């Protein structure tokens, strides 16, 4: 690679070489719905997240607050 070659061109050449070694990037179909397993881990996550409410600040930022009001 030439030293006067722009970074983007160097990067694109490098990723092209990587794709020959590792194959193309995985591009899943975004139209296919997510398959939820409904296993114990997912159930525990849903129960944990149910303890929070989403608040919107004066600047439009979103943050989570515990429903019991402690914020802990």
C-alpha cells in the first residue's frame, strides 16, 4: 500500500482481503421477525424489565426509573 493512499482506500482494500479469507459478512433478512425462545432467561429478563418505567427528560432524553421510585 502506498503511504499517500487515503485511509478509506486502505481500509476498503484490507476488508476486501479479509472477505476472501473469512467470507462475506452475514446479512440477515431484516424482514424476518425475531424468533423468541420464551426460555427461562427471557422470562427472567422480562420480569426484571417490568420493574422499570421509561421517563422522558426536558431535553428529550429517555431514561429508566424503577416503579417503586427509589431509582436504585
